[in-house]
C-alpha cells in the first residue's frame, strides 16, 4: 500500500507540475498573438487546464475503468466551482470582480451542464451521446471565441512562438506519463484500502487536477487580472463536462454507477447555478459568498464519502 501511495503522490506531482508548465506556455503563446484576456482565460488556458483530467480519464478508459475517469471529471468540477474560488478569495484577501463580458457570454452556461446529466440518467453513455456532448461544447466555445477574439491583433515574434510551442509539447508529454501512473496507482491504492476507486478519483485525484487552474488563477488575481482567473475556471469546468466526457465515451462507451449522476452530477449542477447567481449579484464573488461555497464543498465531500465508502 505504501508503494502505491508514493507512486500516486509522485504521479500527481508530475501531473500538476507539467500542467502548470503547459498552462503558462499556452498563455504566453496566446499572448504572442495578442489575444484578448477573455479569450486567453476562457478558451486557451482553459483547454490546457483540462489536460490532467483528460489524460487521466482517457487512461482510465483504456484501462477498462472509465467510471474512475467520469468520477474524477465531475469531482474536479465541483472543487473548481467551489473550493478553488474559496482559496483564491482567502489568499487574495479581496472580492473577485466579474466583468460584464463574462456575464453576457455565459447566460446559458449553467444550463449546458444539464446535458451530460440527462444523457447519463440511465447509467450509460453511448458513442452517439458522446458526439452530442462534444458538439455542444465545441459550439459554445466557437461563439465564446468569436465574441472574445474581437479585441485581438496578431504579433510576429516567431522565435518566441517556436520556443513556447516546443515547451508546451514537452509539458504535455510529461503530463501524459504522469496521468498513466496516476490511474494505475490510484486504482491499486483503492483496492488496498478496500474503497471504491471512484471515491479516490473524486476526492483525491479530482482535487489534484484542479491545481493548474488554481495556481494560474492565483497569479492572475495578484496581477488584478480577474477576468483571466474566472475565465480559466469556467472554461475548464465546461470542457470537462462536455468535451472530455464525450471523448472517453467515443473511446469506449461505458456503463457506470448511476449515483455518479444522481449525487456527483447533481452537486456539480447545483454548484454551477450557485456560482452563477453569486457572479450576477453585484458582479463580484465576495468573502461571504466564498464561505457558502466552502460549506457546499464540505457537504459534497461528506455525501460522497457516505455513499462510496
């Protein structure tokens, strides 16, 4: 058991570290082309931020345990929508400002999370449902990019482009290696402890995969780039719930415990609506509201432990 614990810790460290590198290099690459902050945060960085849970989910599907990946995705989304905002506000010591562009472009945002829940009510995702999830995510990102890219202009620092691109590829390779060992060691550790691997995925691996967006958002908040921070988190969560779930379904349509939808999925949906409501009240997320988010996350953890132990 100790060996599996050490391998899991080392693998998660590789995943987190390489994802942070990838996020940073992607942001630099996007900045080279002078894309707007909204586009960089909500689309470019968010897409890179989903790589940890994407690679972990794909590996879990290839290993024949896709439920582990699904639990990791939904669990990390709940943590992103609650705990990550709590930590950011606590460490920054101030409210997070929500720009009008984010509010305008995300009117239907919470409702998109209904799709993976409705399609998964029967405890099964088919390839056709996977395609529907991917298309829904891509359509939303298309319009988000179309609206956000209007402020962009192109620069021509080719040397910087090549360097950041190569470092981005290197980071993704390291991330892929770390994600493979994360799945195998987490599954073995769950068996050693006599608990459902899904619980390990939701509460341990899921929280670990939120580190890239947490660290990136913290740096953005310190520079008063609140739009980058909020855009990264919202973009990551949406991509996880639609595009990534769709990808693992395309690889291997699978049956999973319905409680992932009825418990984890419902918590994810509720967290989305609660956060959206807070964002629209005075266009900020306050310290008081972050306390509510923290209580919500604690209830989620206790509920998951009770039903999955």
